[in-house]
């Protein structure tokens, strides 16, 4: 199984885009990239804008060979929109190159909040125009030769009842390797993502960590990460919201200590890619201090 990190906070953008290839199928998970319109009162630094364009170019190269593309939920950093956006590096036709003619596994709109339902409606219409095969994934399974893809039931995006809605996680099993892609569960702060992982028994876990930059209480996240470590995957990839905090390693020190005792390697997208972490959003203020630029807000701020 080949695993290629594409975009994520440790790679300089908001994203959890990941490419997975087996002998049977090529999967592009959550083909989105976005930048926070404001952080520390500042819009994206030019270095962030440049990185968003590079990540988008990488997404487009991988989309050309992908058989399956996923949309775990409808926040802007997890799908390619049908309209132009500087912060998402799209030109209004980009979505056709990502989704056109491909099988797209999407989160069902049935239990979404209003803003995500609105985005689902726009994306579903665009996918139809692009000739994509649209499949609602929640709780379903697919086989591609010797590879099995399993989608979770709907999981909360953060705490139960959160206004940010629900997401779908995925597992890819091929031979002795199983990769679990568990985006935006913010910890996980709820037990359902752990139950899904117990079901699929992953050897590699990619999970959206807690948003410590928002003052998140970590007790539940630590407890659930401990349960994940107890499943003995060989690799635990901590991602996304957690990496928006420049001090994330210090704040989750007990997780590293526990993982070391269980011989579980803890890493990031950057670590998987063999690259240094570049936490551009978390260090936006420092970027403007070291590389002065005139702050220019290009797009209005809205929910992720």
C-alpha cells in the first residue's frame, strides 16, 4: 500500500488530502485545500497563498490517476468547490479535473446542518455536470479486487451535537495493511471513532487531532487516543486542527509517552512525507514579522 500525504497543516495549508494506492484501486481522500481568512487578525501570508497553489497542483496531478475520490464532509478544506477561490486555489473549473468521470464517495446530506446541506447541494449539482458517479458512503463497503474500502457511520465533527455537523471516516484494507482515514473528529473527543477503529483494526491511523488552539480540554481526547494506541497500529498520524497550534507537541506530551511504551510511531503528514513541519497558519504572525507583506484580505471569512 502506497500512502502519499498531499495537503495538511503540517504541510502549510488547511487540508487532510491523502492519496492511497493499492494493486487494485487508487483513492484520493478529501481533495480540498483552504486557508484561514483570518488568524491572529491577519489574512494569509503570501507564502501561504503560494503553498495553496502548489498543493492544489499536486491534487490535480493525483486526481488524473485516481479511481475514487472522497468527500468526508462539506467544509471548504475537504472538497474542491465549483467556484473560483484564491484561498482554495480554484478557478471555477477545477472541480471538473478533480471529480469528472470518477467515482465519488460522499457524506450523505441527511443529517447535516444548514450550511453543509447548502454546500452539498452545490457540489452535488456540480458533480452531476462533471459526469461523476455519486455514491453516498455512510456505513457502506466496496471491494476492488483484493482491496476493501469501508465507510463509517456518521461521526460527530467534534463534540456530540456540535454545529459543525458530522463526517464519514474510511478504512482501506489490502493484505496485512489497513489504513484508517478519520478526519475532523477533533481528538477524537467522542467514542464513536474509536469504535469504528476497533471494527476495522487498522495498522495505520490518520486522525484529526484536538483543536488545542481554541483552548480545547484534552482529557477526552487523551483517553480516546490512548484507546487507539492500545489497538497497536504501527503508525499514528496526528493531523489537522491539532497542527494549527505551534506548541502542539508540548500540549500532547502524554500521548507521545504512551505511544513510545506501546511501540507505536506518532507522526504527521510532513513526517510521512519526510519533510519538515511548516505550520504556516500557526506561525502566521511570525511570517509577517520575518517576511513583511501588506496584509490583504481576499475573501470573506466563513465557517471552514
